[in-house]
C-alpha cells in the first residue's frame, strides 16, 4: 500500500508524541490486545511484558518506522531480523489484522483521536504497508524452510535425549525429533524457538535459544541460562521450567532454525567476542570453523564472565586449542577465584588487548547482554575496525530499536 504525501506528513507529525509517550502507548496496546485475544499469550513473551522490555522495544520500533517512513531501505536489516523472529514463532498473515486493529485503536484511545480522523487513516495505511512487507518476507522464509531437506514449518515435537550441566547457571539440552525424522542443516549462529507449558502460568510459552553446536545429524543442542530472580529481575518463566521440570525423555515443541546472525565468511580470520550465555552461538561458530581445519585462518575467542562458577564450556575451548594452533583465546573474569587462570581480572576492555588478537582484516562477531554488545561495538570502531566487519546478535525483543534516534 502506497502512502500519500499527506499520510506521510501525518505519520511524521506523531514523532514528537512517540518520543515522549511511546512506551505509554505500547503498554496500553499490549494490555488491550492480550485482554481481547488471550490466545495470543502463547505467542508473546510474557516475561518481557512483565519486565516492560516488550513495550519499550515496540515503542522504539514504532518511532523508528515513523522516522524512516520515506526511506524504508534503512529498515532492511531490521525487517529481516523481525521476519526471522516471526517465522520462528510461526506467525501467520491472519494475525496481522488483530495486531493492527488493536494498535490503531490504542493510538486513537491514548492520543484521544477519533478513529475516523485523518491521522488514524494515515497510520492504518502505514501499518498495512509494513505488514505487507513482513508478510512477503516471511512467506519467502517459510517457503525456503519447506524446500530444505529435513525442514518444516510451524511447531514440531522434539524429545530431550540428553541434559548436561555446563555451569552453575547454564544447562545444555540435546533435542531430537520425536518422530525420528531427519534434521535440516542450519547456519552456525542461528536459533530455534522452544515452546513449553509453564506451570505457574498454566499456558505454553515460547523462547528463542541459539543452537550451541555445529550441525549434527542426530540432534540440536541449546544451552539455556536459568534466569534467577532477584530484587531487580523476576525469574525466567521458561528457563526455570526447562531447568527444573524437563528431563531426558520429556517432549517439547521446536521450530525450524532461523536467524540472521550467522557466520558470513567461513575462510576469513574470525574474532568471536561474547559475555555470559552469549557464548552459545559462538561455540556453534567455533566448532564449525574447527571442523574446517584451515591452519591459515586465525580464530580468536574472547569471552567475559562474572566468576568461575558461571563460566561455561571453558574446558571445551582449552581442549580445542591443543589441536588448533590457529585458535587463540582471551578470558576476562571479574572474580576468577584461585583455580581459574584468567587473562584479565576485571571487565573486558578491548583497548588493552594485544593487536595480534584484533586483526584489522578479521570479521568480528559479538553476542551478550545488550550493553556489553554496544560497548564492544564502540570499542572496535574506536580501534578502526570497519563497521561492515562487525556483526552483532541483536537477539530478544528488538528489531527497529537500534534505529530509533
């Protein structure tokens, strides 16, 4: 749907209001939509509703869309990320009108603007324009999944064939199709959605988890951090359920691997920078590169952790180094204790690293908490690493959020 010049002007006129009241609007929207359509609670992450992350992310997305309404090419990467996430949740075209209706009524009710007004008409056209783009993009992704050997659309039952403790917080789950059907190949760095029944909610909830191993014909592996509650954060609904209630032999639902955070150039020098559970896609990438056995390729694995108890998969990296002289590692640990030999006691500061660990011709991959990723991205830019050589896993609630000024 093509917007008229007048409609574009009207959408742009709401930018100041979106900057000031965007989160108020999106909170109202989610409450309205989930009250009117309770079945959607099994699609939306209720943990992100509880901690307000989803309303903030949507507010940023709506603002970014309004700011870029005349230059949609700026939204290309964000549209791709959102489409991949939607496909991982099995979002269908007939769900877009539900979202649209509730969003438009929310704009009308929060801003006290009649539904018959020019402004609502303009936002109706703007929403439909974005919906059409996403529906087309998602249809192509679904079609590609169907054409991939072993691929599928929607939710599929898997069984847990193994469960391994990696640290005090992280446990790996090995998943196999319940019907023993073949698995599709995926790109290292991609993720799956997992859906389980959450006892305390009485409904199913989905979450996205990076695949934490290279392709294997018999299983997918995910490594899940148990989100423990404290004064600032509530415990994770799904991570707690998986850790405490799901054992070997139990079944859960899984969608086909997807995601835009992937190994782009498997033969280039590669630097992997992670913190906490952000290590999981990096292990998948590292294991893939290790299987290539390219001695001319330099691989640098940089990781940050709080303490030795929460450090996962460190022994695996150490063992790989024994057979890979081209693999170099650097560990920054705030409290390593007496047994862990960290390269730095304290937080990661890339400016302190030897230049041999930060080659200018390498591709850089970053995954971890959002503040960590932004800090490392800025540090790399300060070190003159080109922007097109830096890739971040913008995982979670966002999409357009990084575009909103």
